C-alpha cells in the first residue's frame, strides 16, 4: 500500500483518515498543525506525538512536497517557482510581496481547457487537474521556504503569505473536487488561518460551480469578464458560448448573498483595438447597471483593468496607457469602482496571463488555435448589452 500524502487532506479529511487508523480526532488536529502551521515533513520531529504513532505514520503516511524545477526572481521582488507535477507536466506559482500584504498566486490545473485568447496558459492546452495535495503543496512550500529566508511577516502574525489568489494556471472551478478541500485548509485556523476575504477564486464563468462554491466554501470571487457583450466575449472567452453574460451576471448576484465581501471583482484585460474603445466602456456601464441586484446600482462590483501582458503567438497587443486611463475614467465617472492593476513580475513572465509552465496537451490546442485565428475578432461596434 502506498503511503498517504497528508497534504491531500483538509482537517476533516485528516480526521477521517486518523479514525481509520484507530486514532482520536485530536491527533488529526495535532498532525494538521505540524504539517501546515509549522511546515514539518518528518514525523520524528513531531515531538508531542507518541513514539509508537510516529513509527506507524512513517509506514503509512508522508508529507510529499512538489519538486522545484526552477525559481526566478523579478527586480520588483516577485518570485516565480516552477513545480514538477510528474509525467512531463509542471505548473507555476507566483509570490508577490507588497507593503501591506504578500500574495501567492496558485495554479489548479496543468494547463487550461478554457482557451481564452489573451492567456498564455490557454495556448498550451490542457493535461490534467491537480490534486488537493498538489494545490496545497504550492502554498506549503512558499510559506515555509520564505519563513526560512526570513521574509517579512504579515500583520503581526507568524505567516508570510497573507493572501492567496487562485489565478495561476487553470480554471479552478473545473477542478472543484480538489479545490474545495484545499480552500478549507487555507482557511483553517489550525492550518494557514487565512480570512475568507483574503482567499480569492478566479473563474472564467463556470456558472453551476459558482453556485456550489457559494454554498460549500464562499470566498472572495473574481470573474474574468474581459468584454461587455456576448459576441465579443465569446471570441475572447470561449466558455461564454455555454454560459452567456445574462447567466453569468445572475450567478454573480446570487453569489453576493454568501460572499465575504459585498462586491464581486470583474477582471478586464485591456486589448488594443479589441475591447478598449469608448463604446465598450459604455456597454460595460450599462451591463453593470442593468444586471445587478437593483437597476442602476453600481456598488455591487469592482472592475479591475489589467494591462495585457503580451506573449508569443497571441496576435494581440496591449492597450496604450492613455486609453486604459480613459476607459477607467469613463467607468469611474459612471459610479463604478475601478482600479488599474499594477503589472508585477513581467520581466520573468510572472504577470497576469503569462503563466505557462510545461504541459503535455491532450486537447489538440494547435488545431484549435488555427481555427480560432481564422475567425476574426468582431467589429468594434457590437450591439449594446440588453
């Protein structure tokens, strides 16, 4: 029998596993603290466990981290790690330190099957979902490696990482079964003790799973919007063909009833000549005003404008900075809370949309891109949102 990797379990799962071994629930809590709070991987070092239990654990369990293939450090302090997840696949995680927070961007899949036009990961195709342990191992390694380096701790706590964003490689809600236990471990006071407000799941709009997440583990939600009408969004985010804007916006409103914040974040990647014109800003204002909880209410969401980070073969360009500011002003003047994301780690390809890793594609991405290139992005004057 292969040893069980304890990183695969949230505390409830670890409690159930301990019960199968004839151990009481408090042993699971002890183990969970040793692994996640203290970063201990060797059972002999878990000194408050009985020696007999430690010997059994050595035969039955392990704390298996992911091998690090490479590390790159940006001039701005951002760190990118490439983790080997086996069989020719590797995923990337990014640590972003700031004055008042330290954020880890975590991957949920090896590759991505959604295929957004502006995302480097999507151009690699899709290999497989990561397990709960592979998701958590990224945080486990980053937190305890940075502690060993003496990185700045956050908010007077023992933690280095104060925020986690599921915005790395993959669509998190298409790996739901592995995602939720990982989120619960991040939130657990005996694990990483992160606030629900400081753990964010980003989705391209998997509507049924948005509804499930609201019930099972509501954390902050960021929705990859990127277009204000269905025609354009379907070209940029193919998932829109299955879950068009009306369904997506309704799901966002439903999620608000359970969310730890009183707003949903809409991510909007600024693409030169594609989705950055004044008419697009006006359509976005109309979409927010008409599809929210109350007609005319602009306070239920925040729009985060993201300068496009170019990569080879995307066929797209970054909007000029002045146009981004004009777009932001149009939204702000209409009452929409709007921010422009500061680009971090672009000198090491660690910025938003640039994570690529290594993926053994199983989806025929090259042929799909050829077909996608044959379809032109629609004209800049699509019909206004309903």
